[in-house]
C-alpha cells in the first residue's frame, strides 16, 4: 500500500462512495454523485471551499451547453422532426435485406446523440424499431442488440452532452490549448468509424440470420418524404454547419476579423446558440402538430413536462463537474497519469488497457461519471506515451458512455431492449458481447493510429 499514491486512493474512495449510494442504496445517480462530492470534500479537507466548488460549475459555459442540448432532445421528442427523419432513412434503406435494422441504426444513433443516453433512447425509439425488425425475420435477441448498439452510440456522437465532459477533461490537463470546435469535429470523425463498424456487424448478422427487407407497402417514397419533410431534414444541418464553420475558419477568417479573444469568445458561444436555433426552428416547422398550437401556454406546458426529464441528467452532470473541479485542483488526473506511467507499460499496452478498464467500469458507473473521475488521468497517461491528447479526449465517450449500456451484467440499454423484444437473457447477452468486442477492437485501432480520424 505504501507505493500507492494518495491520489489513487482518493479515486477508490470516490468510487466506493458512488457505488454504495447508486448500487447498494439504489439512489438516483445524481444523488450518488452529490454524495461522492461531499465525501471527497471531507477526505481532501476542503470543507471551507465547499460552496466554492458547489457554485463553480455554474460559471462553466459547457454546463449550460449540455442543458441546452438536453432541452433540444426533449423538444425533438415533442415534435414530429424525428418521425420525418426516420421515414427518410426508411425510404432509403428499407428495401435492402435487414433494412429495418439499418433504420434502427441510423435513427436511433441520431436520437441518442441528442439525448446522450443509450437506455433512454432504447425506450423511446425501440418501441418502433424493434417490432419492425422482428416482423422482417430478425431473431428477437438480434433485434434487441441492434437497437442497443445503435442507441449506445448516442453518448459519443455530437451533439451529446457527454462530449462536452470529455472536452472538460482535456482542458483540465492542457488548459486553453485546444479549441472546442476542433475537439467537436474530431469526435465526429471518430464517430464515423463506429457507425461503419456497426454497419459491417449488422450486415454480417443479416446474412447469418437471413433477415428480410421491410415490406414494400411500409416503405415511404423518397420523393414524398423529401416533399413533405424537407424542412425537418434541415435540422441536422443547423446543428452541424455552425460548428464546422468555426472548426474550419476559426483560426483564419474569424480570428482575422474578431481578433484572438473575439474568435475564442465566438467559438464558445457557437456551442450555446446552435441548440437554441435548432430548437426554435423545430418548434416553428412543427407548430401545426403541437397540442394547442405554438403559443405561450403550449410552450409553458411543454417545458413544465420537460423539467422532470431534463433536471436529473443536468444535476448528474453538474455534480460531475463539481468533482472534476475538486480533483483538478488536487492534481488527481496528472498524478494518475504519472502512476500508470510508473508501470512502464508500452504505448500499445496502455492503448489496450484503458478501453478494457473503462468497459469494466461501465458495469457500475455511467459514462459521464467515468469521464469526470478518470478522464483527466486517462488523457494524461496516454499523452505521456505520445498519443495525441485531442484524440484521447475525443475517444473518452467511446470507451465510457458508449459501452456503459451494453456490457453485461449491468447493461441497462440491453435490458431495456430485451423488455421490448421479449428476448431471452442468455442469447441476448451472447450477441451483446459480440457488439462490445467489435466496438473495443475499433477503439483500440483508433487509439493506435491504425484507423485515421477525419478532422483530426
């Protein structure tokens, strides 16, 4: 025990506090995170700064961006925007063998990215996609795991709020060195590889189980879908375009006209106004489908309902930031990186170790909590062996939140999908592990530089 640094013991104490509250006492994860924060305040002897660390996240732009995207996801659920996007995808791929699975993959990935939660998205979209897959000869366990794996992409595909937590971990180790827009685009580049991985895995499963296309009478026309829903199809463009422009021209066009400080402020504000614009646009184009129309009363009732959905997730993120700030000042992340480096593991060994490590953590901890607790340490440890820190941070959601919901025995996304599909535990778990193993291989290949990342 003498060789174990105090900073690592802090992590163990925090992990135990959260597990006891979340798993044993069955308290909501936001309560468990708050309990962990309070415990660490006393362990680190920072009682006098309790209010300081409790208030500090309220000054963080990223926290408000996360809440904004959570709100946007709720608005999408209350409008017909998602239905239009699903119909468009269905019109493109429904005629192919296993077309219902591809609809599930793309539609659920899109929705989960907005909500940032795999299990929640399974419940929201799985009620439509899973029965459709079963009707086209998907075995129940395959239908369940296709939806599970698609929804589990959500926490690692922008604009998921988990992405912003990963950037906070990067900024804690390398303050002010990297732009948020550059990080955001790198995450998108990583996400492309995992979407390809799921497409290939799904194709092989479709051939193995000889599944069918979606019935022709259930496939909407591409032309009709575009004619009736082209306005809704602009929503992804509204989200992607401002971030891409900031990434592409932040250091040239905007810096030349706004100055370095102005360009940096503009980059920070982009992440805030983008979800707001997308939300307003979605409400306007869906005004005829809203109960009571688009007026102050209906909007008030909508957000009154949304508070119950948004607040628990926002509280979890907030207390995760409290812990992250506390640990940042205590130098826990850097010390963890130094400790791991003391084992003299090679670059390849570390690249393999951390994804497997976070996979096991995902059995008991949400991805956001993993990033808050271990993110800075993982970034520091891999940066010490010459892995690009921007790449490591952008990979954090992929090796934490994306695996959290589909790794048995505590795979919440898998259980949610099983409940809808009516599949059996053994068969579903076996297929789930195949998806997990394929995901891990791609994660390791990306960290090793074998798979190049677009925008990086």
